């Protein structure tokens, strides 16, 4: 389902998202701290003039640069024409297929399609092992659940570990962005927390709880189960954003093991409803731009 219901608004000015990185030294330092190594296949989404591509090639990586802007495409072609480990994919990243083999991503992405890029990467059949995205701080906080638990972070956490690795100065870009920018590391978990079937039920469970944020404990669990959760696991505050991921896992496991099938069926379809609502919201937002 990677980006399959996305409507691209080609009337959007792509220059809107052209905040170029300017410090090669900083990029080298960040790459040194990353899990990217020589011979890795790495995607640079929105390669621009190629500052990240160049640093990755210097490290010995095989780089696939993706770029939409014709001017940048011509520039990249010229700049890297002699590089054997360089591939240029011209066009919209959202329209391009992702590889079957193992790969990583290190990108300063076009901010106006952050959520589309995020969805495409994290919902891919074969997601990258390590993804490093330079993106707006607010978006990184929302996806990673850094300040408080969010619905988006809960949907991602069974499959990915996420951590803000670096906070940029606005002076690290040209032109200077008018929002704070960070580097977010998204690492595919080595072992799945759940089977596929359990994961589908987990997503429904989480979306149902967020939708019924005041009433879900009583709708789902019996009085006795709530007492057990309080005594054994210390869970008594059911405000969704205050429940840590580890506690959500305990709640879900209790739901999985002890809740009747009849009660379980009430959460079915909640994730689908959430996706539809999210899609409608995005459509409204885009048509207002
Ligand atoms: C924030 S700039 C980053 C440029 C460069 N990587 C850097 O760090 O200096 C984002 C780049 O993404 C390109 N871009 C915008 N929309 C895109 C899309 N849908 N697919 C691929 N590239 C896109 C823009 O033309 C721009 O060069």
C-alpha cells in the first residue's frame, strides 16, 4: 500500500522544498556516526546538487540519487558522469519502485511530501535496513513519539526503532528554513514483535483505542482485567499519550490472550478507518495549498 492512494499535486512549487545542505564536514561527521558503510546500496531521495551523494560515494557506497527538478538532474548527470557506483533516477520518488535487495536511505527530503515518503518507506514490502531522514523537527517528534506517545509512533514501533540523532542549526542550509530541522534514524527491527496476523490486530487495537480515547479501557477490558493490569503492571492512567509503548504492548497482549472473540471483533476495521480519514484530511489540506 506504499503511497498507492496518494494524489500528486504537480502544481506544487517543488522549489518550496529546496533547502540545500551546505557543510560537507557536518555531513561526513553524521555519516561517520551512522550505520552506513562502504559498499552499502544507499538511496539519496531528492539529491539536489548532490552534496549527500558525493559524501556517500566518497565512503565507497553505491548511490541511487532520485531527483525531480530538471535543473538538478542535468547538474547531477554532469557532476557524477564518471562515477561507476552512481545511478540517477529521474522523476518523482513516490512513483519509483524500491529495490528487492538490501539497501539504506540517507536523505535531506523535500519537506512538503514528508508523510508520503515516510509511508512509502515504512510500509514497503522490503523496507530499508537503516533510514536517515533530514526533516522538520515537529514531524520527527510525531513519527518517533519522542515527547509523548503518538498514534503514528505506535503504528511504527513494532517494526522500527526511531531516534532523533542530530539537531541542525538553520544556518546549515541554504536558503535557511523557517522551521527547525533534525536527523531522524529509523532502524528496521531485526526481529518482529508479532506475527503478521497479530500485527494486523495490534494496528486495529491501537486505532480503536485512540478513536475511543476516553472509553476504551471499559469497552475492551473487564473490571477484573483492569484490576490485574493495575496490580501486576502498574497501569492505571489510560490517557493515550501518557501510555508508554511498552505498556501498550502489555495491554495488547492482555487483549490478545484474555479478551473474548466477541469483544475482539469490535476493533476490526479500525486501522482501515484511520487510513481513510488520514487520506481525506491530506486531500483537504492539499487542495487548500
Ligand atoms: C531539501 S532539498 C535537498 C537537496 C540535497 N539533498 C541537499 O541536501 O542539499 C530536496 C530536493 O528534493 C527534490 N524533490 C522535490 N520533490 C521531489 C520528488 N517528489 N521526488 C524526488 N525529488 C524531489 C527537490 O528538487 C530538491 O532538490
